[in-house]
């Protein structure tokens, strides 16, 4: 297979969509010799912040000298981002080799795997072959019956910030969603959670007590922001002073607090991680597509925000970093998202919206989005292509303005390429 043939094979599985259940994963892992049983994991679930939390954790473990795998989804710019070892993305050759190997087992299945299940199987085999010391494993959706939950008890199970997303699969209250995500907690294990409402934390406490899981809650009360700019943030958390984090926004400081709780749990378990490893790991964390500055003239920022919690964080970042700036929003959205509510909080900050159409079967045409925004009282224009949208947004921003791209992860790759 060529690389393109391998990627086409993976993406052709998309048509099956999300099909809950672990029976396909169990069958595939058995056929493949259970590569997941050769690995240790940090397992991370949550609605928002999973990727940032995973990236920070992996960076620290890499600095500590461990051969660290990182599995995330979806990718932002290229498929290879989904599987990394010590910050290096999987090679073209290994993508092809893993597809060819995994495909041989998948095609013996009566019930074919979903795309995410297939990629998860690839990752388990890849990390096992590479003899990783530990793998930071991001959940796809939910937790209890997510494909990644095929693993035995991880070193630490982590839940980041949760919100009302995928309610048709996970439940229509935060407590139900929390219970589903806490399905990654395994008997006798360790768990770290992002602080939530009393009801959400009560769910975690009850499940941990029942499964004899040692629970640690992130320490948000001790976070102190020392300084911040578009270059990054300096903060303290507990006894750790003046930590440097290139990721922007208050929510990233909360995610960092979760990471520090994970690292402290690992240290308590005997993993060798020093304070220097922690500082260097946070300082060198790279996580693209999250309030990510990709150009300076004009200032061009890409953010993957596409649900209410992400938009709340985005609005806070706009207020903190872009107040008084002529702001042009370059936006595209999927038709099944609540785009009416998504764009409302940012309207007061945006001079004009430039609308494009995401490259996805669930896309909302740019013209329809522009009409919606105009009815809501905003200035908006539709562009026929992403490249045209980028050029239009940059022209409207001018030398002193800024372009902010958000609304759908599925526009980001094309937009960065055009920039």
C-alpha cells in the first residue's frame, strides 16, 4: 500500500460512524495477540481539555526519560499526529505497516470495526512494537464503552472538564456523563479528576469507593497566575512556583493542575520524575490548534473551539489577549452543532465574520451560516473556498487587526495550509 491508500482505507471506515460497544475491540485485540497487555497507560477522558492534558503529561514523562507514547484524536493537520512517541509523529512507513497488519485481522471480522476502533488497534500494536514504557491514551468519546477502554487498569485514570456533549450517547445530565466517563476507573486503581459540581464529584467519589480506587482531585485553589502574554503564561500551583506554560488561557492552567496531580500520583507510585522534568515538560508542551498563533502579520490565531465550554474559554481569551483589536472571525461549522448558541457569546467582540464550508459530510454551507449570522445582527460574508476565506479575512483585518479562526476542527488543516 502507499500512504494515501492506507489513509483512504482508514477513512472509508468513517461511514460506519460511532457504534457503541466493546465486543469488536475485544475480538480484534484477541486476534492481534492483545498488544495492549504489554503496555502501561495514563488513560484520559473528559469533554474538554483531554488533548492538552495528554500533551502536557506526555511531555513531562518524555523529559523524565521514559519512552512515552501519545494517542490523541482527532488530528488537526495530519493523521500522523494521532500516534507519537517522545514527541515524534509516527512515520509514513509505520502508518502503512500498521494499516496492512491491522487490516488483515479486521477483514476476518463479521462485524467490521469503526474507524476509531481500527485506529485504536493500530496504535496498540504500534506502541507495543516500539516497546513504550508508558502510553498517554486519550478516550474518543465517553469512557465506559469507548474503544480505548479495552485496557486493564491504567497507572492513572484521568477525567478532565466535562460538559453536555454527545448527550444522545452519554446521557442528558452532567452526572450521567460523569458516570459514563468514570467507566475508565478500574478496580484498585488510581484516579485524578478535574473539579466539578458537587453532584459530579459525588459521582466520582461513589464510583471510586465502590471500586476501591484512590481518588485525587486537582488543586485549583492554589493556582496563581503571575503573568501572561501571547507568548505564554507564568503561574504557580501549590509549592511549585513560576512554572512556564506556552498554552494560553485560564482553562489551560486548570488543565495543568490536573497534570500536576497525575504526576504527583505517579511519583507516589515510584515513577522517577523530578521537579526539573516537570518544569521542562510544561515549558516545552506543544498542542496545535488551541488559541494557536500561526502568523503575525496580521495576527492569525487558530482555535479548535466548537462547543459551549470551548467558546466560553475562547471568549475569556479574547478579553484577555485581544481587547481593543479589530477582530475578524473566520468560521465554519458542522450542521449538527448548536451554532446559534456557539457564535452568540463572541458577537460583541467581532467586527465581521467570514464564513467557509468545512470539508466534512456534516458541513453547514458557508452561505447558510452567513445568513444566520446576519439575521442575528452580525456583519458576515460567505466565501466559496477556504483559501478565499483566508485571503478575505486577512484583508479585512489589515495590518493592525487580528483573524481568529474557530467553529470546527475540520477547517483547521485547510486554513493553516492557506495561511
